[in-house]
């Protein structure tokens, strides 16, 4: 690589780092064409590198350069397209301001925060009002920013933790009102339509067939219930695009306007039949579909609501020496928080006083409570079981573990899987093509199919427009992604994006890091074999070895000390401690000269090992264990073996991967003998072991497997695994691993259990299968429906009914993913 290439590469990395990501809630999209149009518009803004619009989540996710474009410009662009961007308002009570300069300082600081649209600080009332985008900044972030300036800040008013749920319910109620309104006015028109059939001729009064009567009932439906479609269609056409609303507005308007013309000037034109029921009933059915769709879409994000609902609502903090209950949003970093038995931990922190057991199942999925004492970390939303403790708040608001999990899920639900690109491409051309087909249908019927019959040509034209709604196509992928990623979060599988969820189903090879992934990553003493002269003295030798190793920080030494436990103290304090680098230690314990180390150390000290030791050492090393020798006063005393124990679940996880047709490889820096022993014990084939691999070579090994045509999933937990995680098609990070590994990976396994890899792949396969079903039915529906409508076999009312329920069926099918359960 040349110096220029290196400089260019560094610049590219720097540019990548400078990009920011924002999620913006968007209201008012009605179909895939709306999402595609908005996505294209946002991508066209200078400084925006990528934009993804999710119709089901009603969210736009934008990667942008903050030095070239501001979030407000994106919001303005969204509104320019006729959609709405909901904002929230935070009223704060601020203490400590002494002059106008204080107010100006606070105002200036708040305006620098991402997502803040407007700030007003009033010195006289000691209050601040902030309008902000909740997807980009939280109320806690705003309050904390003021506190960090040295002022007191508290939220005024009550917190609404179910804001998104309330908005969804509000939308459902709005759709319900429009449907009921339209249904009430459409009912007489529908009855009049039934009255034209022989069995019902004498049941319904003749006034129902009066054109002026029908005009009076159809107009409120067309103007009031249909207003949204007209407004949306106008904004789409204004931006040189077309969407579902254009189809609906055109189709119903043609029937309504034609019938109105007949009502006012029909006799003079020789026209008599009106079709007000077609436009009114059609709008009613479409509104029914939108209402059912809104209700179904609300269920796709239930997992996210459950996660948000885990958050504690209040916290008991110590201020001015007194315990005070405050909303959790008002907790600031450094606060001392009190948690009593049965209460939730409000934010993340470190215990300062007390001890307890804490149920962390919401975070890890592990049902057994974890003992906590001073110095141990606690996580917000976990449940305190027994004791009372005080902890210092370390991470609040968007920085807590729960908030990060929610953010991972939100970003994944707002992301776009590659499989959706096909639907996006189709949607971009779909509506204009349908308008063309509808126009052709009208011309063919009017001039060829039934020459001169304007009514039939208009009805078939309307049926084509209505049945071709692209809603189902636009919802096919994002709804499944939303449910799939949400379901994963319930089981401790955090998927960072729809593209990773899709890619995981293609994995046919999984590379497992050994230490911390297959094994616990913590060596334990597994064997202590006494020399012939020390038979039946295992307990004594263990205590002596533990006492000797107490001052050593080596992992093997710590394993011996841990195994010896309190017995170390029984031997008394060690003296004359001497470490021999790379070989072991020499120390005096209880008046005895103790050597613990390698065979080379024994040779250097002229200690002859008994023949029985040679066979034991070979046997232990063949099992992948690290062997140490112990001598007392110049005599061989024992063989000690230390090994990194295998996780109980690794064997069954590997077996299940093999059953799923996945090759399993092991990657380790250990020697081949040790690596082969570990691989054999968990069921990995000997020729699938990559041993003595340096950290910098791990990514190269993964790339070599990919070059063979394998789709590789890499599972690791350490800093040295990060390059390999990035090099794999899908990187899986053990949740208990390092921050770098977690940041690099595509899927995070909170439980630190290899079985979660199996669950991730199984969930991916189930989700992709569901998406394919949705896409098939959405495309098949339009492929069959449009020609049938064009040939005159569908009335607009029947077409409207089919169209309305197509979207509901797609969302309902996506909800079936909620039935997914792990195998274990």
C-alpha cells in the first residue's frame, strides 16, 4: 500500500467516524410509495450519506455529517413532503441562576444538544421550556446538561412513560372515528345498492335510490372521511411522486364526480345511473383496513414497549442528608440512591454500602439472583430481592444498559434489510404503472370492450386503481423485521440491524473463539496428583500450594488459591517469595521450601521427577490441561493441572449447529494439543481447529474461510476478537465481553451462552421465511388482482374490500413470529 493509499484509507476511516445517526419519527405515511419518496428526498440532502425509511415503524433513520447538515433541515424536508414529525416539550424548573448571563449560558448549552429544536429560558420564573426530538435526545439528557453547568434542574409536571403507546392508541381512535363516520353515512347507500337486487327490492324504501338523497350522504364521506387521502395525494403529486392516496383519491373521485354530474345534469346529457355507493362504500372499506392495520402494527412493537416498561418510574435519592423520592428522569450522575427489598434499581451504578441479591433476568435471561456487595455494579431495571443498599449513579438516561438495549432494538426495527430493496424498487415504479394500466383499461373498455359505455369504463378504471394499493408490499418486510428483532430482545439477542438479521439465516459456518466463548475464560484447578511419598495428603498439599501462590497474580496461581479457599490461611503467611519469570515461584511456607512451577524449574533446581509423573503429565496435557509441578524441601510432591473449564452449554450448542447443517470451527492462540483436546470435548472436528493463531491473524483466518465460499459467523468476547468479528459476515459478541467486541459485533448475546447463537440463526431463518411469505402474497395479490379488475370481473367495492384486507393479512402473518421460542 502506498503512502497516498494509506492516507486515503485513514481519511475514509476519519470520515466514517464523523458521521452521526439520527432516528426521526414520521407520521402520515400511507404506503410503500410514501416511504420510498421520503427516503429519496432525505438521501438527496447534501451531507446525508444514507437514509432508510421504515413504513411499519413510522421512522426515518439517517446517517449524516453534522458539519454539513443539521437535524432541523431533515425535519423541514420531511414536513415539506407533507408528513409530520412529532416533538416533545420539556418544562424545567432551574435553580441557581443569578442574572441574564446565566439564562443565556443555559440556553446556549441546550441549543448545542442534538435534537433540540427550540429553547426558552426565563430568568424571572426560573423555568426553561425545551422543544426536542425524543428519538435524538431524552429529557434526562437535557436535565443533566443543565446540572453539569452547575445549576439545579428539575422536571415540571408528570412523566408520561407510555408516550408512544398513547400516540398509537390516539391514531387507532382517529381511524376508528373516521371509519364509524364513513360507515354511518355509507350504510343507506349500501342498503340502496342491495335494494337493486331482486330479493331485497321490496324491503328497502325507494328513496334510497334517489340520486339527490345519495348525493347528500356520499358528500360527507368523500369530503370529510376522504380528506386525508386528498391531502396526502396533493403533497405526493406536488413532489412529483405518486402513492396509495393518489390511487384512492383518483378512483373514488372519478365515481363521485361522475355521479354528481349525473345528479345535476344527467337528463340533459342522457345519463341516469349514479354510483355514489361505489365511492362512499369504497372509502369506508379502505378506512376499515387502515384502522385494522393501525391496530395490528401496534402489536409489532410490543417487545419494545415491554422493555421500556421495565424501567423504574421513581428513585429514592439522598439530597441534603434526606431521602427523597424523585422521578427517575431527575436522577443525575453522582447521586446516592437507596434501594430497598422488592424495589427496582432505577439507574446503573456502583454499590457503596450494603449487600443484597439482585434478579438480573431482564438483562441476562438467567433466573438465579446474583449476590451483590460494595464495589459491585448494578444495572437499572433489575430487581432487588433481599437487602437494602446504597449505590452511586454512574449512568443515567440514554446511557443506561436498558436504554442501550432499547436503542439497539429501535435501530434494528428502523433499519432496512437487503431483501426489502426489491420491494422498494417495485414500489417506486408501481403507482405510476398502475395509473397507466387503469388509463389503458378505461380506453380499451370505452372504445373496444363495450364501446360508448362510459359507466362501465369508469367502474373498471376505478377497480384497477383501488385493488393495486401497494400497502401490503411496503409492509411485507419491515413488520417482520420489527417483530423478529423485538422477539430476539426478549431472549437476550440484540440485533443491531435488519441486514444482520437477514444475513444470519445464510450462515453455514460458525467460528468460535475458545477462551470466554466455548470456555468460561477463567482457569480452575482440575487435578492434584501426589507423589508416592505424599500419598493421601492431597488436602495438605493443596493448602500449602495455595498459601505459596497467594502473592502471585498469575491466572494459574489464582486458580490454585481459589481451589484451596480458606485453607491458605491455615498454613500461615508465606515468606521469601521469589518469582522465576516463565517458570514458577520459590517460597517459604510454614518453614518448608515450596517450589511450584514448570518441569524446567524442577530441572534447574536439580529435582528428579518419579517415572509415574511422566505418564500423568502426558495424560493431562493430552486432555488440554496446563501442568504445574510442586516440590517440598527438594523432593517432588505433586502434579497440579489447571484448565479453562468448558461452559456446560457449549456441547449441546455445537451439536445443534451441526444438526442445522452448519460447520463449526474453533479459533485459539493455544497450542494444537490443547486446542484439539478442547475441540474434541465439545464435538468440533479435529480438522476444523485453528490453533496457535495470533490476535492479529484471527481476521485473516476468518477471511480465508469466506474466500472458500462460506458464509461465516464469528463468535468472540475479547478485544483481540474485534477484527475477526468485523471481518465475518455476521459478528456475534458475548454480552459479558469487552466493550470493543460488543461495539464491533452485529449481534450481541446478552446471556453469554453459545446456545444464543443457535437461537439467533433459527430466529433469522424464521423471520426471512416470514418475509418471503409476505412478499409472495403481496406480489401475487397484485399480479392476479390487477388483470382480473382490468377484465371487468371486479366491482370497485369488492376491489376495495380485497385491498383493505391485504395489508391486514400481511401484518397478521408477521405477528406469527411472536410464537418463536428457543429450543432450550
